């Protein structure tokens, strides 16, 4: 007989009050949207633009349409040499360079033990109706 123990869900406050498990990745972002999928739901994320020139900006968003500016600019641009920390629970993140040359970036996420399958898909619309306003 198997036990169907309940899974930790998105409303498990304890998951977001204690420190998370680190998830770190560095790489180059070009003119193609890069999607990073986290193995668990995040507690917070820090994105670092490793370039030294402030004009070499990096776009950060939560949907592919949002980062590509479909329907509006649903992204945040990080200047070279700067970082951004977001206290958000997501299962994926999108990056895209906002300048003609490639951008070096690093991501450090704090993960909960909540499975990414518990997080809904963030989308700007479902069936033509605005669903998660502000993500694109």
C-alpha cells in the first residue's frame, strides 16, 4: 500500500520564511530569448549583468512575449555592472540582451522545496482575456 502524502504547495508559508537551496548559473545572453527553468519554485532571484559598460543592458522578464515587448514592455532592463534582486515565486525566467552586443549574466536563485509543477504558468492572456496582468 502506498502512502499519498500531501505535497508542499504554494501557500506553505514556512517555505518562504527560511533560507532556500542555492541555484546558480552564469552564461552569455545574445539576441535570442533565453529561458531558464528552475527545478523548484523560487523564493527570490538575483540577476547580475556582468558587463562593465552601463550601456550593455540585459532584459529580465517572466514570459517570452513580455521580454520581447509583445503588447508592452513587460520586462526590467539591468545596466552593465548592476544587479537586481526579486522576491518572487516563479518556475522560469527569461533573459534577452537589450543592446547590439552579447551580455554576460549570472543568476542566483533561492529555491524552496515546492515542485515547479505546483506553480501555474504565467501568461498575459488566456483566450484573449488578461490573466496575469503585467507579465506579458
